[in-house]
């Protein structure tokens, strides 16, 4: 048997991950092939994670739970049917595989011969090639995003936004939105008066998140001042002894 193949009988706990794009599709084909693969090498299936949604969706409860369990080393290996089942894009797939790799967990795409086993130099090389391709994809995404932003700014300056051109959100907001100017001390005063974060936001005409950030920064600053004061007091007492 080749060194790149799993060794039958080895005590390996595996997790299966299956995903289909719509509720009309059936994941049983993927599941059966993954189960057969695990049985072939006498591996123990400890968990099966499923998602029924498009790979473009950002929220994938099954995959998210799998990655969370991987960080806790609840299994030794993850089996998927194909690489594209494991992420929204090549970049996303590689990022997820790196999470597994950092946790010391092996990843196998059973129908494509992709295996991150350290004993398999061919698969490790393939991952490096995929990583280079993912970097290229990432750079293209950034380039397209920047080009889209520049085009939107030009259309806005030309007065086209809201007429012949619209933003993806449909809100047609200005590309150069000015920062909101407000009295941060007033935020602290209202908080001391017992106002809730939402009440403060409504009173000052700012966002809830902005209020939360101001109070959070103030809390950290106050804690730092207390820690500094304790340090100075300790130094003074030690010098006086």
C-alpha cells in the first residue's frame, strides 16, 4: 500500500461534513460515499455535520460547529466529498483547512485525492498550489472591490447614483460619509444619569455601536489609570520601608 493512503485498522476518529445547495437536493449520496470511505479503513465516525444552503452564504451552522469542535480536538480527521463543499470560495476553503491543520486535524476530500496527511508529500504540494491560487483569487477580489468603489464614487460625483445607478444595498449612500461629530463627555454624563445605551444613542443622534465603543474605551482607560495608581502606591510603600 502507498504511504499516501490511510492505514487500515488505525484508531482514527473522523467527522463527516456534507452540504447541499437547496432543500430539494439530497445529501445521501455524499454521506454514503463518506461512510464507505471511513468503513474501508475501519475508522470510527464520531460526528456528522450537515448544511443545506448555498456555499455563498456566510452563515453555515454545520461547518461553524465543525470548526469549533476541531479546535477542541474532538476528532482526528475530517472527510468531505469535494473541496468545494468546504467553503464559499477557494480562499475560504483553504482558510478552513488551515484551521484544521493548526489543530493537528487531517482533511480529506475523498473524490479528489486531496489529503493533508503529513506523510503524503504529493497532497501537501497540491495544497501549496491551491494556496497560491487562493492568494491570486484574494487579490482579484480586492482589485474588483476597489474598482467597484472607484466606479461608484465617479457615478456619485456625476450625479448618476439614485437615478441610473444604484448601490448594491439600494440605499445609495454617499461614498464619502463624514464622521459624526458629537460630545463624548456627554455620552459619559448620560450614562452616569442611568440612561441606557439606546437612549443615549437616540438623544445624541448617533449609533448604538458608537455609544458602546465610547463607553468601552472609557472603561479601559479608567482601568488603566487605576492599575497605574496601584503601581505608584506600591512603589511608594516599598521605598518608604
